[in-house]
C-alpha cells in the first residue's frame, strides 16, 4: 500500500520481539520509510554473528541473557533500549509481551507509541473469564462454563463441584492463558485434580497467574477465527475468517482462508459478532476473535487475541492487504484505509507452520544446527503465490529457549486444490536439514483425505497420535535411497560432478535410523550423479533422472526428497563408538530427551520406582516432557535441581535395577 502523506507521530520503531515476526515487521516498516531497532538476547548471537532480525534492522540493542524472562520479557530492559536508541514507538509482535497490559501501559508512560490496543482492552480480553462475561452481555454466543474468580471460585473443591454441574468432557483453562498454555482436558471427574494442578502450574510458570476457569468442551469442533481491525475514530471492520482446525495439543498447525465449511451467511454472522466484540471493549488495532463451531455449525466465542496473529499472512494473501501497514497507520492516529464493503477476497490461501519438533516421536521439541535451508529461491520461483516467513538462516542453531516454530510456508491459489498443491511443492523444495522438523508431516497432512474433505476437527491429530495413524509413522528410506546415499558417500563422483569410471571395489556399511545395511560399492554403477552443487543434486537411477536436496559432511549425509529427510552415516570401524550409543539406551540412566529447563524432580536418592514412573519433568519450547524410569529400580543419584538448564542427552537421574525376586 502507498504510505500515508499525513504527519506521522513516530519515525523509529523498536520491535520488542525476535525471529520471523521481527523480520516481517521490519520488512513493512522499511517499505514505509520507518527506521527500526531490533533487540536481542545472548541466544540470538552477537553483532558479529547476528540473528536475521538483528541483521535486518537499522539498529540493535542487547537486552539480556538467553532466558526470555531475562531478555524478551524484561520490560525495563526493553524501555531502556527504546530510550537509548531514540525509538518513539514499540511494536510487540506476537507472543512474549504482546498481550501484556502492563507493558503497553509502561510504553505509554514512557512517552512511546504502543503499536497495539489500549491497555484497558488488553485487560478486558486478557482475562478469559471476564471476557466471557463481557461477550455474553454484548450478545456474542459463548459455550457454557464457570468463570468465577476470587478465593470462593478458585478452590479445587469448588471447581470440581462446578465441573460436575457442567458435565464432561470439559477444559480447565488459565484465565490469563493463550496459545494452548495453561489448559488441560478432563474427560471424567476423576481427572479433575490432576487437570487443575497441571493447568495451574503451567499458568503460573507462563503467565504468573494461576487463576482458572472451566469451559464445556465442544467435541469435534472446528476452530474458526475472524480477523478484525478498529481505529481511534470509531470504525471497525472484519477481514474474513481463517480456519485453524488442524491442531495438535491445542497448538495450530495449518491455517487457511476462506474456511471450506463457512457459508456467506455464516461469515456475515461471525463477522458481525467479531466486530461487536471489539467495539464492546473499545478496541483499536489488529485483533482476532476466535470461535469454536459445533457439528450443527453454531459458533461460540472462545477468546480474543489482542495482537497480530501468527497466521495473519493467510489473510494478507487473500485480501492483498498488508496488516502491519494497517497497524502502523492506526497507531499513528489515521482512520482505517478501507470500509467493510471495500474489502475483497481472492482465491484461497493456506499456511503451514514449520516446527522444530519430531512428529514421529510425540511431537517432541528439537534443537540443533541449521545446515541447509534455502526458502528464498522457492518464494522467488512462486511468483507471489508462495511466501515463506522465517527468522533463521543456514549456520544458525535452534535453541530450547523460545517457541519451536521456525518458519511459516504460505501458498495462494485460485482455489483450495491449487493452494494445497502449491503448498506441498513448496514444502518439498525448501526442506530444513540439520534437525528433525515437521516438514514431511505438513506435506502429508494437507494431502490427507480428511483434510482434503474438510472433515477435520480440533482433536483429530491427537486422536491419530493415540491410534497410530499411518500419517504419524516415520518415513523410511527406500532401497533406491540407500543406494543413492551409498554412491554419494562412497565418492562415486569427481569434483566436476560426474561419476568416476573406475572405483575400487569395497564394502560400505551405512546406518539410517535404527537400520544398518552393508552395500557393495561396485553394485552402484547404475547410478549416475550428474550435478551436485549448492545443496541440490541431479542424478539418474534406473533410467529416470531426478532431483534431491542434500548436505554432507565427511561421513554423514542428509538426503531430502518429497519433503522427507533421511540421515545416513558410515558406521564407525571403532566398536567403542557403537558401544557408547548403546550406553545411551541404558535403562539405569534417565537422560534429557531435549535441551531445556527442569521444572519438576519427583524422586530422591533411595526412592524405589516402577518402570514407566515419572522421575522428572523438563520444559522446552513451551512443552512439558516427562522423564520416566526405563525399568524398576532404586534411585542412586539425582544430578539436577528444579530450574536447572540441561543439554540434550545429559544424564539426570541414575537407577540401580532391582534384582528379580527368587522363584
């Protein structure tokens, strides 16, 4: 959009965030002529090796150590960075402090423009229980629930009694929650004590507020949200809906617009309710009203996100509008650029969230180096139909300190089928190599019959995980993949890329995952390696020329095609190295599955434990992971304490296995 010619109240913006959203805000700010200031923690490098958002900004200020509480959540440090850099405005992005009314007010008190809603609106909608009461008063439909606060409404006995009245299944939710945090599902009365304890503990950790509410679960519902915008002149509009039904553990995975199940009449009704919700709290700026839709297509208010959403590019692709541009205009006091009747929708858009997680191991968070990631070429080839927003580049490392989402892949098409096809191709052509991620899972998900038929519901992915749906079975390399990997690792290519005509005959032992194969080098003569540069390979195998993406070190090969990545390594000739790998599987040791923070230690030296019993809990990338005993035994050593940072693979607890009872 063309920048406004009106006098702006600010010209330099501090972005109180990191990663892809910081990069995204910088992009629009630069196009509109604003200067930008990035902030960074020690986990995001240094000025000699900056994270992408730091490198792209005009200025950058270090705000603290890696933990978010000491950096990106440190309000005094952020305000000091704004003061020192001369920024006149602050954009909070999403996550971190974006919905923190105290931060918004602190910015205003410091004479800064907060590019977001008024603190009063954040408070009104940030209290989930209070928001429900406001929506009911405004005539916006809400699901049955219990929303009392104070001591009388927050005791476990009272909450359990109210749960019995509401009926099951129901959700225990943190009133200050968001993004699926501080939320637990209780299917039966017996599950309530643990659900209350878990939700309260996570809410206190994430938001510093353990107040809870209860809400009757709309089973097999669809999650549909409405993008709204309001200005300081009394104008409010909606920009259509986004369907965010594909979720795992209440975290969104795929978002699309328009929803494949929403009719024009339903869109108008939901849009009117969303605008009414925004006006009811004196809203200003970008916001999202989230609804749950039941099997009869009735919609119920869930919550309002008082910020820009992760999935806002879907709406941008559909409308051709720049929502960050709108945010900056509204923050500068301008009226909304368009009236409701002027907003147009074109085609279909889908976004897939690329997470550093292993979908084939319970979606466990992953950390590690980014060895190969080239999204720019895919976006360029897409000619405005493919957009990849990311905050990582090759050479970076994904750490356990922040959210596991590392990129968003967005595709636009004339219709839903075309958007799906383009998204699948983009995921195949822009793989992330170096650490496990959900790229192949995303490609398979949007091609799944239930997604194609729009019969998904918000808990379907969790049902699949419990029932071993084939979609969640780890892809395995084919015989052709093994042979290609062997040809590459055996050195069947010259510097120019052509296969050598004379190669010594020898056996090559490769491992991929849990499988090991011994291959004969001279049996690979039917493979021709034509070209291997810039991470891309052209080869002929069985008479067909194909392409693959690869990254190789001295004895390890990452090979990717069809969005699946296989890691092949030459098996060591030194048995001690293999023995070391077996030690890692020893049931007498409990090792950290990922790098993270220890939040609970549930045993002490001398405790007798059963196989499968929880020993400790680690939090990494917004997820709690339990360490369990691999066998029955007695605890002999506890090497960690609550709050301690641990590396992946570190031994945390040691056991002595119990001797079997004499027969």
